[in-house]
C-alpha cells in the first residue's frame, strides 16, 4: 500500500491547508512540463493520486482505516504462543535426537575399532 502521507511529505495529522500547500509545492517541482527527469511523470501521478485521496475527507478516512489495519501490530495470542512453543519443542527434540544418534554412532565406531 502506498504511503500517501510520505509521498506528500506530511504527517498523518496534517490539515487540509497543509495538504494543499504540500501538493502545490510538489507540483512546482515534479510537474512534467517543469521537471526533465525520466521519472517526473510517474512521480507527478503519485502526487496527484495522494492529493486526491487525502484532500477528500471521506476517502482519507477510508485510507487511514486501511492503512492502520495493514500496519496492525502483532499481539500474541494464546494460540500463537502455543504454536511458537510447539516449534521450539520440535527444534529441541530434533537437536536431541541428532545428538543421540551421533552418540550411538560414536559408540558403535569405538566398539568396532577398539579390537
């Protein structure tokens, strides 16, 4: 998901006036008629898209909700904690079984080569 706030260089609590100022400032820099860089048009389109979303209160609210949902912090639940615990148990059992097999192989080797 594109970060429209980052594209316009504003924070998420910016007022509509701050959004307009940021948009106009960036248009002066990135408008394809003004900027000769190869990516000027793509940057221009991103800026316009960000402005259209953030300048409309309804679209901005929807965008903020989607953005917050996608950034949601991971909060471990009992189920996820148990799955992590299960993974750790499997890992340690694998190490233990490998160590046991290595020990048995060593004993067999010593027994066969000691005589």
